[in-house]
C-alpha cells in the first residue's frame, strides 16, 4: 500500500482490532445470556466462536496477529498501541475476559445439566 500514510494504516488496524475485540467480548456475554435463557445451542455457538479466537491467540503465542501488523507502523509498544481501549484494559483483557469465558462455559454446563428433561 504505497502512498498511504502509516498513521492512517495504524488507525485502520486499531479500528478493525477494536471491532473484533468488541465482537468477542459480546460473544462471551452472550454465553451467559443464552445459558440463562436455556438456549444451549446459542451458548454452544458463542463458545465455539470464542474458541476460534482462543486458537488464533494460542497459535500466535498469546498475541493477536493484528498486533504484529500494527508494529510495522509505530514504535509505540504501550498496551493499547494496536487497539482503541484504555491501556489498563488492553493490558488486562485476558485476565478479565478469560475467567468470564470459562465461567460462562461452566454456567452453561451447569444450567444444561440441571434442566428438567
């Protein structure tokens, strides 16, 4: 992409990364909502979607591949250099949302196991 200013490319990457992040946070919240409503197919779909992201992060040593791309356009390495989040949240995304994801799975399994058949 010659001629496109690096600052614009970084901004576009941050925007895309943020949209993807919001989507997966919404999927984690959806697990809880679907499970509470007894919609286990919906919960399973949300779990599967988040597991795709977990696999992508796992294959990239715990890092989003968009961060590697963003590194080309800035020397900044703050926790939020590649995403439109406050630095404190960007630095704690996995410790916050990982347990919420696992908790959502456990909640869905418990709800499913205790549903009358």
